[in-house]
């Protein structure tokens, strides 16, 4: 079943660069990294009595913590097994995995009703895998939207193999209380004689109650994807740590084939709706003893004889462990040519600030995403993990700059004054920014936005080699911007919207077809139409002029020179991604034709 919904374009793009598949954002490589925000339960800051109906579900504090620390990415498990049973209820030593009373919230709402995407029948005390928890999906959508407001990408982990297992100190929370365990649902799937449902979960043809396991899995995927794909900041992970349990009757390769075919079907179910506009990742948990042996599932999946059809629709692969020094090129991961690589310290948590800074820096240098096994409220070191990620160089990409992205013209200031009554500030979507002084034709600031808070913006000033933080306020429907410095002084800017945007600011002439071309010069364009040329040799002004008209059909710019009291019309074109400008004089006499090419300076 395909969707008829219109899906906004993805926030990110993929590009093939050399032997790698790399994420891009607004023409530059994108760097994604972050810790868990600690909202697995989707309760928000107001706890386990909050509700959408009451209007008090709030995730802003969690997102602001990530944003303040420069984190722009996290992973959210949709089915999270620790939320279905409270281990404090296991008080009978003769029945170690049986609750003495049902796990409930402070308002006596069953955990299994509140924290699951499936509908929970409180009378039968069982889930219905064919129906869904509407409140859960409303909260999930709100969480994703809030993350988007803070420029954060959310990776939704659709299935979790760990919840089908029976291992570890929390084994009683896993398969005994899984929605997929037939003992816990009205659908009578999955029935097992052992203590886990790990291997059975990949058998999509298992049938009961007039349906199959595959049909229930697909229906759940359809519900999740159609509920969340409207958000450009969403990506999907098929399953957390998909592996099989050892089985003497089935070889490792046979298990891999079944697992990969299962994952292939899930990719198909996702892609049916997203049509490639949302990224899909596979967490390959094979080859754990040797990093060079990682990725056996995706290697098999890519083979033409794997019996699958959706590998080309897969966008990325995820690896867990100590990932501080992972290097796909050195490890000869040929699959990285087709798949974005994401590394994660899941199974290797508890590391401190410096570890996370170094790991993030390595991930970005090796063109990988990084997800940290750290939650702010848990271990003391985890409180510093987010700061470590934000302290990496380069830093995680800022995705939330609009409505800053524009050219702003200074229209006023309050004391203490700056000494620059006229400024033109351009903020680019890739976080780079420049400030030009039209009185002197000098660059007063060049740098990048490095962090964006609720009401503050931090710039790295490359000119002065320091960080500056200013409070910001938008007024007049975001047409005016006020920046307030630490000394209390403010500057107010008005947004420029006009045809001169691509011409701003400084260009150097690099070729000229005139019979006697003038000496090398710079040309400066400003939003108010001011145009000046200055000699390269001594920076003296040799032409005061102004742009009187810019048209797009034909592409022409009309210039009046005050210095020479003359008018000229030039055909213009931009090449090299806007870095090169060609002006060809619009004349009827070929003998008067002149073409000048300029290279952007600022």
C-alpha cells in the first residue's frame, strides 16, 4: 500500500565522494553527533501524568540541553523493553520474572498501556498488535517536532532485538514482557517454547489468528512511518542489534540469509511510503571480535544472489562498540562506498568528556555519524559527554539557523556604540557568516555560528579569533533582528530581500576582453544598490556607481556611474556555485563588446 501524502524533502542529502557515501547539508558536508536526551518514555519534563489533552507534554528542556552543548542528533527506541515492567515489582524469589502487582505510573496507569506504541487492553492485560496507542504517537510526533525546532535529527529505532532476548541482569524485563510474546498479546504471536523470541521474530510467515507475523510487522511500520515521515529531521533504523541465537539445526549463513531477507522486507515497507525521502539505516551487529570483519550482513545483502531486492534503498549502516578510532578506509570497508556509516558507543557506555570529544572528532574526520551511549541523568561522566561532542572540531552541523539565514542591513544601534553606523551582515545556511562595512568596503567580521540557544547565538569570529555570544530578538514578523552584546549595546538590522543578493559583496576582476583593460580592480555591491570599484594596487576608489535595475529575463544589470556620469547595461551569469560572475556588455556594435569575469572574494 503506497501513500498519497506529500513528503517534504529530506533535511540532508547524500553524495558519493571518492569511495564514500557522505551526508551533506546546504552544499557542505554535514556532521551529526549526540547523546540520548533521556526521553525514552516520552513523558517529558512534567512526568508520568502529562498528556497531550492536558497540553503539558514538554520536551523543550531536553532539546535545549542538547542544543546548548552542540548536539544535533539522537536515537529514539520506539519499542523500549525496560518500560514495560518495573523490576521493583519482582519481589517473589520463587517467581523471579513475575510482577507481584502490575507496573503502574503515579496515576495508576499501567506502564504497558502508557509506554507502548500498541493498544493495551487493561481488562485482558494484553496488547493488540493490530491496534495502536494514539496518545503515544501524538507524543512521538510532538517530540520530533520539538527536536526539529532545536535543529536536531531524530533516528527512530523501529524494532529491538534485545527485547526479544532473555539475557543479562535485566533479562526478566525482556521477552517475558515483550509485546511480541504471544503470552502478552491477543494476536497469539509469537508462540515459543524457549525463553526468547529472537530467532522466531525473523520468520515473517508465522501465522495465527488470521494474520501473519510479517503482516503485523508491516502494519506497525506503516503506522510509524506515516505518522512521522512529515518531519524532515527524521531517519529510520530498522532494528537495534539484529542477530540470531545459536541454533544447532541452522548454519550461521542460513541465519544471515533469513535475517537479511527480513530486513529487506522492512526496508521495502518503509520505502513504500517515504520513496527515498527519509534515510533508512541497518544496525549490522556481526563480526564483533574484529573490526575488519564488521558488516557481514550488508556485504551479503548487497550480493546479487542474496534473494533480496531492496538493498539499493538502504542508506546507512550502524556499528556498536568502542568506536574512538574507527576508520572505514583503513578497515577496507568497501560497503562504505554505498552506505553512510554511523558509529555508536552502545555497549561501551560510561566514557567521559574527552573520550567523546576525540571520538566525535575522529568520526567527523572519517565522514561518519556518531551516537553516544550516554544519558545526562545517569552516570556523572555522561553529563560531560554532550559537552565533549559539542567541543569537537569541526563541531556538529547547525541545522536550525532560519530565520537568521538572510542578508541583514543595519538600521540602528544603542550605546555603547560600535563605531560602525552602517553594516551589512549575511548569514548563510551552512552557518558561515560575513559582515561588511559599506563605508570602507572592508570585511569587519568573518566566521561561523557555532551554537544557537533559545535566545542567544554564538559566533566564532575568525577575524578576531574569538567567540562572541549575543542575545537575539526577532520583530516585525522576523523582518527585523536585534542583537544585544554583553556590554548592553544593541544593533538592529532589517532583512534585505532583493535581486542583488547573489551579487553581494566583493569581487576581483580576473579577465577582461576590452582592447585596453583598466588596471586590476575590485568591485563591491551592497543591498542599497551602491556599487564601487577599487584598485587592487592601493585600494583607492576609481568609480562611484549604483545599480539601478536588475532583471532575470533577460539576466541583465543596469549600472549608472556617478564618477563618469554614464550608464551601461551588462548581461550577467553566475558559475562555479556562485563563486564566479561574468558580465558581458549589452551592445549592438560588436566592436564595443566587453566581457569581464570576476572571482568572488567575499
